[in-house]
């Protein structure tokens, strides 16, 4: 209630400024080791039920902060302290990059959505690497990589390799982002013909570090393209797929012409879930599936995990839910797992349509 009242007031302030001020405040709050430890005790339920072992590491919760929330790796420690089981920083490019010209971020509260055309603003891989070197070890951090705005597609692989080389040893996993709608031409890299060699080069760069490699895909792909990327991910030996990025679709929005850019939040919920289900049907449990898009509640996380997601990310749900939102999600998930008689949320992954014992799993009771 307090946050909803504050949010109505904050709507009068430009969203980019609110974003920075709010996360700077959280970072200040979590700046002390003892304070961080106290926050983590309060925001992660005791016990093992929410812990997920995947991608070579242990996540204290399957709920993570999606790329875009911490573009420059400034706030991952605080986000990890307030209940996010992991934070995906970036998107990071080899060199520092300014944002697209304004307007580039708009709230769509009637739709519980955001319009974003930021265009990968970040301080560059070298600065992000230095910030990650100062990790205290508590937060699980992924690195989301992209190409610079002015890099031709023919040389895109060089950008991904450079960023991967700078960050591989410092992040827990690496994501190749070829799906943002806000970098001209980027989504052309989602074609199997262009994506296969790019992923091969990044994998070669990561070989020495052994870091897991995932690819992040668009919600606007058709079924054949989704299947092609799923097959490619298996053939290329990737560790997982992050699904999905923001959408260019405008159907159902209260404002049918909100401006250029990608939509995140509630309007993406159904499509994100549909893509997840298709991927699970195609790859089974051979890849780690990370679901993102329209996640607003514990019900959404529960549904994504049952549909096959090992991990779930949020961005817009957190913006509208406030700083206590991750804690609420974690506690509700833990309660539902206990009510369903499950020792670990891993038991829920891919449990699918309820039948028999799954009736209890589906309802959390």
C-alpha cells in the first residue's frame, strides 16, 4: 500500500531518473556487509526449498532480475540482497555506449507495462568487469552481451567475443542477446544461418573459463524460427535459452500507439508462456530454460516452472511491485511448496498439466 501510494507520486518524475534514484537508494541500504546479511535473511526463506542447482552454480531462489534492470553492473549486490536469486547485468557491449535519443522509456500503468527503446546504454565491458571483480560472492550474476549500435552485422561476432573475453571469468553465466528490438538490425542475427557461427565463436571464447552459454530470443519469432533456434542450441552445445525479450506487438494495449520500442510487462505474459511451452516441448530437460516476460506474481513464477522453466526473471513486475516484491514472491513460493509436500522447487520443473499428485502441485495445497 505504501509503495503504491509512493508510485503514484513517482509517476510525475521521469522514469529513468526514478529508476536510478531507487536503485541507488537500495545500493546504499545494502552497502554494509552486516546489513546485506540481515536483508538476505529477511528476503530468502530459511531451508532448501527454493534453492536451484543449475548452470554450474546454486541459485538461492529461481526468481532473478532480468537484463536491463542493472545495465551497468551497479546494483547487482543490492538486488541480490533484497530477494533476487540472481541478477543478469547488461546488456553489455565492448565499448561504452550512450542510450538512444529520448523519449526512450515510458510507463504504461493501465497495461502494467513499460515501453523501452534504450538501446543498450552501458559503460562498456572493461568497466563492468571492474565492477564484477568487487563482487562479495553472495549474488549470482549473469552477463548479457550485445553488439554495439554502430557495428555492422558482418562484424557482430567480434563484439560478442570481446565482451565475452572481458566478462567470462567474472560472471556465473553468459547470455548472447540477439533479440532486442532497439538496436537496428540486431534481430537478423536470430536466423540460424547467422546465429550458428556467432554462437560458435562465443563458445570458443568461453572455452577456457568453462562458463555456461545461453541465447536470449524474441517473442516475435514464429514457431518455425523458435524450433530452429531450439535445435541449433542443442546442436551447438549451449546450456540454455532465455525466453523472451520485449515485443514489438501492440495488440490489446490501452494506448494503441505508445511509441517506438519494445513492450515489457503484463501484455507479454501469454506470449512468453507460449514460447516457453514450445521450447520445453522441443528440448525437454536437455537445456536450462529461463522464462521472462509478464511475471508479476508467485502464481506466474509457479506456472512458468511447471511449464518447464528452471529459472524465472522479472523486470516490469518489480518496477510496479516495489522493493519488497522479491521477498513476497519468495515467501509465497516457499509456502506453496511446503503445502504441496515438495522438498525442492526442482521437483516442480516441467510437471505440466495437473493429474493425480500434480493436482496438489498445481494449486500449492
